[in-house]
C-alpha cells in the first residue's frame, strides 16, 4: 500500500494543544493526527451507512500504526505505558520524593556522568516520569532548549515504556524500535539509544 505525505498547517495555539494532548496520550503529534483522522473517517462512513466500514477501519488503523492488519501488540504496549504512567500510587510515590522541579542535585549529575562514561554516550539523563512529562534530575549533553528546561513532554519520553515494563528498556536503534520509532525525542533531541 503506498504511503502518501501531506502537510497540515495549524496555528501556534492549535499546535500547542495538539502537542499537549498527544503528550498526555503518550504518542507523537503525528500519531495523534492519524488516530483523529481514522476516527473521523469511521464516523463519516458510519453516518452514511457504508457497508464494511468496520473492516476498512480495522485495516486503516493497523496501517497507520505501522502494524500488520492483525497486529495489536504495539497499540497495547502504548496503552499499557499510558496506564502505568497515570497509576495513582506511582504518581503519589513520585510526588512524595519532592524531587519534581527540584534544583540540580550533584549526586544525580555524578550518576549521569558515570553512565555517559561507561557507555561512551554523548547524552545521559536521570529522569522522573510524571503524568504529563519527564523531569530531568540530570541532563548531561542534552541540547537546548531541553537542557535549560530540564523537562520534556511524554511525547518525547522513552522512559514511560520502562515504567510500564518495570524493567530496563534496552534500545539499539530507536528509529527501528516498534514502540519508539515515532517518538519526538528522536527528531527534537537526537535520542537514538537507551
């Protein structure tokens, strides 16, 4: 099936809303727009009473997600990440640390430097994942404006998937990784490995 590209233009206000909502869902803005488009197509086809629209929608959804028509693993993993990130007990534990939005803590910078050195990586982060963002306790080698902000929306988070899995997440190439290939950290922050 051929893939067609299109340019969609939004005002800055709409673009910020799109990024915020996509981040809250744990998907890229592109994935959010694809999902909204598929939903609208299903609505219009259903309103007209088009025969077989459920089957067409299933194929369109799978293709938009880059899955084979019968694949559901990627979608489920994204839903699991969103559920894990928003778990009330986990969020309370994160808040209880009082580390969100804290000043720079030298011990976390030492951990980031050690990871960077051992792994020969130009960027090393120590992150806390909240319900709508990841906060960088340390961000060695991160480009601006991310280094100054010390945070990124979940649309730029690989860590949310480690939260969902409750185990280390090892990534050789994010561009080829089933869950991460659409993550905006690849484009905006140059993150490729984890």
